[in-house]
């Protein structure tokens, strides 16, 4: 980055390259587990992140926010940068469970076209958010509010729940977790996911009919090579 | 307290001053987040406390219980002290996840008029409790039962999930957490919550219409003062 | 065990003594809390184990699996050992939250007659699993997949979530947790559970009518002996 | 409290009743475990609180601080309220691991006569603090600094690591944890601790000589009454 | 086991087969990591278990204890069963951090010849224990004492910190953790550990001289086969 | 990155731009807390990372490793890429506490000139590592070993304990934690740290003489503006 160091917290980028909307939308049909496999098992957020209601699902281009502990000022700054199809990805500079986001910000985000929020901290008003159908993945639920005193940044690279996210990346989130698809890789990931999905559908059929993974994955020989012993007597 | 030290565990207060019933009931219409804000952001229990079913909501006057680890004797003692409109708030003298409370005690509490339970430990029979519509907020769910060997206390001041609770305080609990409103402050908190709610309703309308928090909270000027830089080039 | 030490990881027992099917099924009607009490309060898994959907319930004979961290190979080996009425109990040799199990394995397990899975690690595809009605209790939900590189064992004694499980033991799991009933004790546990349940039903009736546990458990005298003081003045 | 509600965060009490200095100092010779027993097993902070160096020990009168998350302003306000023999007890209105306290504040606290710090959050500069011999008990060590934007309070009742603390209470902290002795109970607790200690010294001698607790605590009979069975065959 | 179910908690076995003393002592010279490798990577307790002082090391035959939450009665019962060279391994029927063990019990255990304690709960008086050189591995340090109300068992199979332990097994504990060597496998494990240690010593020499594991483990070819790419340009 | 997606795990970069050695070494004299402040409070790893021995300190240029769960193959690959003055920074694609690193790898790393290791997982042989004076910061200590089956990457950007690290960045680690100084910013961070340190030294002198932070930070006026009330009566 070519900003002086002291500006790292205090930058709002208004123009970011976003993943192609069509490419993004084609990812929406895949589950997070399938996409994560397709990507070669990178880009997954930590499993402590949980949706606030069952059935939550989202696929959007990331508007990133870097927050200070207990301070949600930059969420308001981020609101202005949201375009339809975006999802907000919020990281904090230290561990915090405060409720940075509630129904007011959700109203604003929704009005700007956001399709969800992923936040490595807490949220509140979860009953109202559920009623609004605004999906959120968070590490905590907390009624504790936040202040507006110290700037952070918007649309800078962040680390959220253990995953590196750049503005404009595609974020897909469902009941299994949250995966980050780098902006330019969306088409390739989609292709790989589709292939994987097709293969899994065939596999599913065979398994349903009672075939064993041991057989059609061809795992038996290697088991023997590695010295696994089948024992038939009852102990 | 004027009891000798050795009686701190071993006291049951039968007469406690309770928050005024009407004042208490007027708090029931507010969410925990709103009340917590109205109180100046004090009195919130830790976010690890979770309702055992979605949609749980309660507002009652606190009957407090101080329990020993793995021992639910005082829950039975507390049952007798419950009056209609009360909520039981149970603390333990050490960390414990045992299931102190199940459908039998819930039957008893309900028969006495309790509207819920907040317990810094575990509960069990959660399916039955859900069927009964008896709301519980706990730190764990565990089938592990408890014994009845060592006395604790009922209706003494306790610390539950990080919050100080006095018998007779108003407890409001919902999906966002649990807030403790000191007995005599119920009317003032209600007034402040109502004002806050009214203001938030207006805000919500404006946000829905696309206005930005940045503008009507007047946050732009201070952002500039603090050196936040808006950048337009794409990196 | 009479295998050389180096084979402890690398054993698949094909013939295990299972708890009698009728005895097993008679346990299905009891809650985990009741069974745990009936057993004298042993055999419970840790409360961090949670069902992936509300209402999950299972009762089966254990097929055990000992997995390596991040490696689900032995789940496929276990599939072949499943018989109708079994439940798979999976332990890992180190702490791991990876998603060892998803809809493909669930399809296979179901085709073999398994009635559920208890795993001291992560699972994925939870939405599909929920749709299939295949109940799982796990310590995490994670989209992270696993490899097939290092053998573990099937149908050896394991420690899962803090409980010792032998192949063929009866596992009962519901919203309150998971209890392990040793294979040969199923009939006795059932008898004790039934007695307990009957007694609790009577108790429930009396509590519903407003009687107090203090009275019919006869707890008042001992409270006094232990020096518990009832105080009537208001402080 | 007779301050208006909105002032709860924003109060600095300059005059607090402190436990008698002689009574306080007489508690310093006892371990936390002994004092906690003497008090009837109440008043202990949670075991996640740990000293920053081995051998840390402190006994002082509490100057309390209620902090905002990520904001250490009130630590500076508290500094002015410290008198020789005090220990600062700092609570936060939400969970936070930031480093609120380092060698500069320690220099200031020491200059004012403080004998230690107990903080339900993080500290930093622990190597320097160790060199200074300034004992701190905290829940985290973190280099993350804090801001000075939002007032809290000084010398109000707080909940720190699960224990209620009033300004002027005696705090004793060592390798086993931290105990809170209410201000006026210091003399009685000291007397009870001394008796307990004397008794334990005798016990220690007898145990050293091979006598068994089973015998001189008279535990054998009750074991038998409760149905405990001694088994001699080797299984 | 041939005791009726209700006696599972309530059994004290006085005669247990212990691992051969010479075999046990020969294990003492190996680190836990080496032994765990030698055993094929089974039998390790969870890494949350930590020694109470740096340099703690122990190797003994297990006297097992099954405790109730918050109740250390059976520790006194266990004391009587200790013979020189034993180490006590204590499990609890539910999660608990209470301080079950302090300097009095340590005095007693030491007088009986115990060489240490492994406990899946809390201990106290750690400064004195350190001074006595009595090594303890625990999951918590807590000044909280325990009661003597409910029996558990002594010398029954237990699960401690995720590992199954039988009375008489060899327990080796050091800075890296705690490993359980089944009673009859001590000689074989010792042989395997010695071989491993010898091999590691040679390896150490070669690594010290700058040879690479990549080369003498022969890892390069397989890296290439798996498609790993070495890149030389600087990005 | 211009590698095809499927190669993200499976890349070893042999030539990386490293921070200037002189610039790096000039950072070694500063504490992590000071550097973190100088950087504007970004770049800190999570506080769960802890040194394996007291007094550990390191400052080096990062060689990064991306590991698979339970697999330390790439640590051996990384060894070859180490140059004198480097520190290895190891991330895992999923949560894992296994012991990836022990005295053998330490011998190798040291022979290549590494000055330490930062790993978001477990390590073992900590007593030997301490004896060798080889500093390690980790999230766990575990005797559990790892396999060599699945490739990861070396010298790619990683997220370690919540912080983004690029190969060649400067890593400074001490008792307070670990900070990442981006490669090209080392000189500026050093200048800012020096200024900050100088200022703090002056501050320290004044505080030592009893001056209050309240005064020379000029905090009193704003306290009043924000409505903080000083109270003199004793309640």
C-alpha cells in the first residue's frame, strides 16, 4: 500500500474492483463445503462463526470494514460504500463480543442493497434481524452497544475469523460456514465446484444403492498395504 | 449485611422488597438492547448465556439463589419464595455445567407463578421445558443431575454471569441477552427506553428511505478532523 | 487386547457383540437425563456435544471409530460394519473441528441402516443432513473436509467426548446430551429408568398441584440442622 | 445509589471507607485458599485470572475501576485516588482482552503506593512489570493498547471476574487466585483463618506421620452407610 | 464388571495388578512425546492439562479415582490405596475447576509414597506444592475447596482428560503432557521408545550438521509426485 | 497470484524479498507493545499465542509455512528455505493443537540460522527447546506428533493467529505477544517506535515523581465536559 503507515487505520476506498456480478451469482447455488473443496481447501473462516438463524444463506461481493474494539463508527462509513449484491465483512483489531450491529444498521444496509453481514464480533436485535430475513454470521450475540470514537478503515484487506479477505472478493455463507473466493477466481471456482457437484451426485446415487465408498474409491488395497487388520473373532 | 460471616451461605430471606409490578410490566415491551442502552450500558449479563429455545422472552422480579457446585438443594428452597411475576436468578459459587433444573422443578416454579429462570450453570429436559413454554437462559445444557447436600442461600445479592443482582430487581431477557434493572430504577429506565425507542423508530424510517447514518448523526466532519482519507483510485 | 501394540491403530473388528435389539429399543423411550440418573450418574458425554438440529433423537448400538486428525478414511471403513439399528460413535486421536462427515457419508450410513452419528469433531452439509432427518451430535460444524491417508480403527474401545464407549454399547442421544449404556446393562438400566420415570410422574402431579419439593422430599429438617436461617425482616 | 441513573458511568468517589490498615495487613500472612475457607467459601474470583509472574502476592484495600471496552482512561483517574496500601481492581463493562495497563501506569500506581492490580482484561509490558516486582492478576496478556474516549467510574461497586467488590474491601491475591474480604469482616476473617491455619498445621503433622484423613476425619463409617464397597479380588 | 450397576460409584478396589516396578522405572527416562510415538500415537491426555510448575516430571503406576463434582472425599479414600511408586489419576463425573487437592493431601500422598497427581479438575496451594516438589498436572488452579458428601470410586477404570486409564497402568508426565502406557505393554513400549530414541539421536547429529530432513527422510520425490511446485521468481 | 487455483496448496517460493537486515535488527530493541503502537495498532497476533518459556524474545524475517491439520511435512520443506536471521511463521488450514515441532526440527532450524518459530498450533519437547534457547510462540503444547502426507505451501501469504503475514515481513515477538511489521515499513516503524520510546521515557520520569497522567495528558477538562462527577461524601 502506498499510504503512509499512520493512515492504515483511517482509509476509506470508494472504488474497488468487484468480482463480476454474473460470476458471483453463479456461485450462489453451491454449498460452502463444495466451494471450499473446489478451491483446494483454502479460504474458510473459523468454525466459531455461526449464523443468527437457521437457513441463513448469502452470496455477495465483499465490502470490508476494519473496526476498533467496541466502536462501530466505520459500519456507518461502510454503509455508504455498499452497492446492490454486496455483503459486508467486518473485522476488529482486537477480540470483542460487543453488539456492533442491530436492526437500524440492518435497515440501512438493506436499503443500500447489501445481502448480509459477516462479523468477527457480536450482533444484537437478532429477533428483528431474523424477522427482516437479513442474514448475519457472527461470533457472538450481545446486547452491548458500541461507541463512535475511533476511526478504522473501509475496503482495505482484512483478516476476518482467520481468513484473509480483499474488497470485492466473493463471500459465500451458509449453515456450514463462510468461504472467501478471491475476486478473479470466481469463474474457475465455479467450474471446479460444478464438476465436483456433478461427481458427488453420481456418488450419492451409488451410495444410496448400498455401494460402499471403500469400493468405488478403491480404498481396500491401500488399507492392507498400511497393515490394517480385519479381525473376526469376538474378543 | 448484619449476619455473622459464617451464615452468608445459609440464609433464606422470606421478605424482599420487589420492584413495583406495574413498573416491571411496563419494561416487558422493550428489548434487552434498548433497555441496556437506556441504562447507560451497565447491568448486562455475559453473552455466553443463551436461551434454550428461539423466541424465549421474560420479564420478572428476581428471586435470587446462590448454589453450591453440583447441588440444587436451594432451588427447592427458592421455589417456596416465588410469587407470581418472579423470575429465578441462580448463581453458583464455582464454575459448573451440571443440569440443576429440569421439568420437575419447572413444574413447581410454574405452579408458583415464576415466569422464567436465568442460571449461570446447566439445565436439562430442554425439550420438555420448550414444550411447557418455560423460558430458561443458561450457560450449558447437560443431562447431569445434582445432589442436595450443602446449603446455599436464597434472596441474597448474587453475581450471575458477571452481573450483580439483588432480590427484587427487574430482569428482562430475550434473544439478545439478559439485563438487570435495579429495583427502584425501573420507572426511570422505562422512561429512558421509551424515549430511545421513539427516536429509533424515526431513525429507522429515515434509514429505510436511504438516508445515511453518516449524515444525520453528523459524523462526516469529525471523520475528516481525525484524518480519515477517502481514496478513489482503484489501487 | 491381544494385538501387538503397533496394531492398535489399524484394527477393524467385523464381529462385535451387540446389545440385544429388544433391550436397546426399550431404552429409546427414555430421555437421556432419566437414563443417566438410572445408571447412577455415569456414562455421560461432555455437554459441548450438541445436536445439529432441534428435535434430534437417536438410540442405537455403537459401531465405534477411532479417527486420525483431519482424516475420515475410517468412516468409510466403518460404513461397511454398520447393521440396522447401529449408531456410529467417532473419536479422534487429537482435538479437531474438521468436517469429517457430510451428506455423502450420511447417504451411505443410512443405506446401511445407521440411525445416527455421534462425533467428537466437526460435520458439514448440516442443512442436507437436517433435510434427510439424519441426526448428528458433534462438537463443531465446519465446511473443512478431510483426507484419507492414515488408518485408525473400527470397533475398538474409544473415548468419545469424555465417555468410554465399547462397540455394541447402547447410545441414547437427545436434546440434553448423550449417554452410554454398557451392552449388558441395558435391561437393568431400562428397569431402573422405568421405575424412576414412574416416580417422577407422580412427583410431577404433586408439584403441579402446588406441593413443594421441600416438603415431600423432607428437606426442611436437615436445612435447620445445617444452620440455614430464615429471615423475615426486609434488610 | 442516589446518583441519577445516567451518571452510573461517570462517577469518581474520592472518599471511600477503607478496611482498617492493621486488619488488612494481618490478612497478608494467609493464603487465598485459607481465607476463602475461613469466609465460608464465598468471595473468590474466577480461576481464569492468573498472575503475570510466579511468586506474585498482594494484599491491599480495593480502589475499584469500571472501564469501557478498549478504553483505559479511568485507570488514570483511578491513579489519583490510590493511597499507600491500596490495590486497584479493574472491571470492564464487556469482555475485552486489550492491554489496559503497562509499565507507565505501573510506575504511576507504584509512585502512589499501590501494591498491585487485579484486572478482568489484559495487560502488557509484563517483562518490565516483572522486573519492577509489580504484581498483576489478569485474564490475558496483550500488547494491544487502549484509547481514552469514554468515561467509566472509579470507586463504585464492581463485578470483577465473577466477584462483587466494593471500594475499600480487602483483596488478597496469590498463586491460587484472588479473594475479596468485605471491609468490615477483615478482623473476623482473620480470626477464622488463624484458627483454620492452626488446625491445618496439626493435621499436616499427623498426615506427615502416615495417619490417614479417613481416620482422623472419621470418614469410614459414613462411607459404609452410603454403600461403598471395598473389593479385594483382582477382577 | 460384575458389580450391580448401582454400585459403579461406590467401589474401592484394594488389590490391583500394577505394572512391573522395574518396567515402570525404565519408562521414566523417556519423554512423553517419545513414548507416545512409540505407542503408535494413542493414550495421550488432552493438551489443556498443564503442570503446576516448570520442570515437573513423574512416572508412576496409576491409582485411579472417580470423583463427584466439588467433592474430594474419594481422594482421602485413595490415599490409603497408594503404594510407593504410584501416581494418582483423578477424573470427575462432570466438568469442574474446584481445588480438590492442596498441601494437606499432598503431605498424605507423599507420606504414602505417591510420586505425583494427574487431575482433570483444579488444585490449590500450588506454591507450597512447588516448594514440596510434589508434581501435579491439572486443568485449573483454584482456591475453591470441596466437600465430602457423595462417594465416588477408587481403582476403577476412568477417563481422565480424554484418555482411558486402568488402575496399574503406567503414567508418564512431563512438560509436553501425560501419556498412559497400558500395564502389560510397558516392556514393549520401553523397547520401542529406546529404538526410537536411538534413531532420533542419530538424526539429531545429522540435522545439527546441516543435513535436511527433506533429504534423509527422502521426501523430495513424493513432493514432486503430489504436484508441489518450486518457484524461483520473486512474484 | 498467477498460479492456477489448484496449486495454492503446493507452492514453495525459493526467492522472497526479505526486509533489509539492518532495518530488521534495529527493530529488535523495541518491545512488541511499543512497535504495535508505532504501527497505528495493526498487525498484532491474537493473545492466545504464548511463549514456551519466560524471557523468550525474537526478531526475524518471516519464512511462512501453510500446514495441513496434523501434518508437518512442509516444516521440513521450509527448513531448506531458512536463511540466517529468519523466523518461521506457521499457519494451519484448520484449527489444530498437535505438536508439529520438536527438538529435531529445532536442531535443523537452528543449523540453518533461524531465530525462532511462531506457530498457530502445538509444539512439543518444550523442555529441550528451552534448554536450547530456541524461542517458540504457540497456541498449545502437545506431545501429539504429526504425519507427512499432504503438501501445503512455503513462502506464500498466510494468516497466523489472526494476523496476515507475507514472506519477508519482520516478526517481533516477546512476552507481550507477536507483531508483524510489513517488509517495506520496517524503517518507518523503527523511527516511529524510537520517537514513541523517547517520549515514554520522559513520561516515565514524570510519573515516577508522582505527576499524574490526568494532568500532563490534559484529561481533566474533557472529563468534566463529558459529565463525570467527583463525589466526596462517603455514601
